[in-house]
């Protein structure tokens, strides 16, 4: 297992000094935001008054929404920046204690590209990525970052953005040799034409994967396995492995977990709430936020490590 960072040591060292310095930064940010709210009220309210009394018809609703959202966005820039700085400092200190690197802003990355190529993610129109943790864990290459995918729906003034996926995308160097491609996912994602049962074959990333006949019939009620090698799939996916997949979902109140064995790597995708949000404007909660982030990451890392330990 991965050694858990000691929160007392973190708070007594550089992280504690950083957070002490952030107290003034966060107080200044709150004051700046209050000033911006006042400026917006002085400037925007007369404009909104004109909009509502002018003969503009239904367009007044659109103008009001744009002005209101713009004013709120501009007003909250200082506190959002302060929260991001605090969060990045906390997460970077935890990552350093684990021997990893941390970046708040990141791109899609290799794991996301592989997950998308193997249909582990829904279609989307825009994407955002953050909280990249990378390095070696237990002697194996490790990368984790969060993805937020949105799809534009509706038409005309009813067009809006809908979140279709939020959660971690993880890649781990696998501890045992394998040569095939095997995809494990919740049952029922890939249905036949007119929804008559589940597909027997899946074409992903230029490769054809066949549905595996697992020796444990209980698997088929909850999970489906597509693979290029039936024998290897049955070796990799066993009762303990399925239990750990479910444990990972439960630990983060997540759902729709998927794992991919390919080219010596294990790729994991999980829908969940926004994680690692350790930045707070209340400095009295700093220790609580550090403890929460450590607990979140260690639960994720330990369960992922267990997925990587195929028992025989």
C-alpha cells in the first residue's frame, strides 16, 4: 500500500507557512469582491431599470441574464483566484509528500485520449481538465486528472450546457504482463439495434473486441467484458477484481466505472462529484480541507493499487 502523508507534518512544515500567508490573500480577495458587488450594483441596476421599462419585448430577459451573469462572474474573480491558489498549494504539498507532481491546469492527456478512443466516455461539445497528479506510485507510472465534459442541448434561447461526465481519468502501469485489449464496464452500455440485447462485438480504436463469456454468471448482471483474448480476460477479471471496482464506485459516490487493460497500462474512468477541492476562503477550515484531500486521494490511490494486484 501507499504510505499516507502525515497531516501534522504537512501543517508544521512549508504547507502550514503557505496557508498562514494565504490568510491575508483571502481576506483581501473577499474585500475586493465586496467592492466589485457594490460597483456592479451602482452601474448595472440603472441599466437593468432601463431595460425593463423600455419596449424591448422578450429580449429583456436575455439582456438581464447576460448582465447579471457577467456582473457575478467579474465580482467573484478575486475570491475564485484566491481559492485556486490555496487549493493548488495544498494539493501540491500532498503530492510532494507522495513523491508526485501536481498541476491545477492541464490538458486532456494520454489517458483521456485512450479512454475516448475506446468509447469509455460520452460524446461532448466542450471539455475542461484540472487537478493533474502524476509520477510513480508503488514503483509504477501513475497519472490522475479530472475531466469535465459538457454537451450543448436545446435550440434558440433554450440552448444550454449540460454536464455529461465529471470524474477522474486514471492510468497506472500494470503489475502483471498482458498482451490483449480488455474493456470492463457496467452492463448494458452497448445495445444492439432497436435495443434488442447487448452487442456481442465492439469496434474501438481500430480493433474488434468480442464479448467475453465469463465463468462467473453473476458478473454478467452488473458488468460486461469485451476483449481480444477470452482466456486472458478471464484471468484478469475475477470476483475480487469486480468487488474492488464496486468499492471504488462506493468510496466516491460514483457510478459507471470502466477499466481498460491495454499496452501494459490500466486505464480507469469513473463518474463522480468534483474532487480535491481543498481551497477554502475560511482559514479556520484549512486543516479540515487538507485532511479531506489526503483522505480522498489515499482512498482513490489504495483502491486503484488493489485493482492492479490480480490475485491468484
